[in-house]
């Protein structure tokens, strides 16, 4: 598994350090926060993007990264991708993603629990109760997408020509196409898509 990037503050789903209470209460609290995050992550992420003036949709899926932690918020080359089929995002520059709560936590520099509260306050009516994703599965999904990201970065380090750039762009579009066909609502399906993409990239011949 790829190591997750370090950040100056936590965007985890934990509460304030030093809280005390019974083990049963701690587990109940954790389950509550996970459910909260899971609900917030079902809100259409394009609505959250729009709230932060990030203009992405099914036709326009790529932009410069809006996260302040990425090059001080001044990225020049678009590397921030939106995936409508999975309601997720990933930045191939700073490796952030993939969920609604991850995005808001990065934008507001807060925890994922705080991000979930904000999302539900703003977009509570948009929660999809039938498609709630476990936050722990979202962490695994992030690692899978980071594996994809590392493959693309290593390719750029090896090949720096315009032709190579066009090839990688085609690979990312291929990912979107596979994503659309497979409808990967679980990590196993997403992993298969990433493996296909990595194989596609490995076939490049300059």
C-alpha cells in the first residue's frame, strides 16, 4: 500500500484528544461519526464543488487543484480530476481525495467529522440513504487511486515528451470510460479498473 501524505493537521474522523468514557461509549461514538461521514459522502460532490467555486461536471472533469495545500493554491497544470460515476475526486499532484468529506476537510482545514457536519447542514436533503459508503472503505479507495496516481507520476518521470503526455491523457480518459461501464461501487471493482489502466500505461512505446 502507498503511504498516505502527511499534513499539518488531522482530517481524520476522530474527536478531540483526551476524551474519556467507557469502551462501549467510545465504540458507539465512533459508529455515530462513521455513519455521519458516510451520509455526507453520498451528497453529489459537484454541489460541494460549486459551493467552493470549483466548476466541474460530467463534461468538464479536470481543473487546476483548488486545495491551498497544493503549491500554495497556485497550481498551473490541471491535475484535479472529478469522477461522476463514483462521486469522488483525486488530485494527481498532491494525492488528495477521494470523498466529499475529504474535500471539505482540506478546503476548510478541519476534521472529517466537522466537514461532514457542514455538508449535512448545507446539503442534508441531498443525502442518498441507499448508497452510504463506509469511511474505512473510502480510505482503501484512496490508496487504490494513489496507486494509479503513482503510476502516472512515474510515467511522467520516465517520459517527458508531448506525445507521452497525450498518451497519459488518453489513459485517464480510458479510466473514465471503464469507470462508466463497470459502475464500481466497491473497491474490488475499482482495483480491477486501476490494474487495467496500469497495464495500458505499461504498453507505451516511444
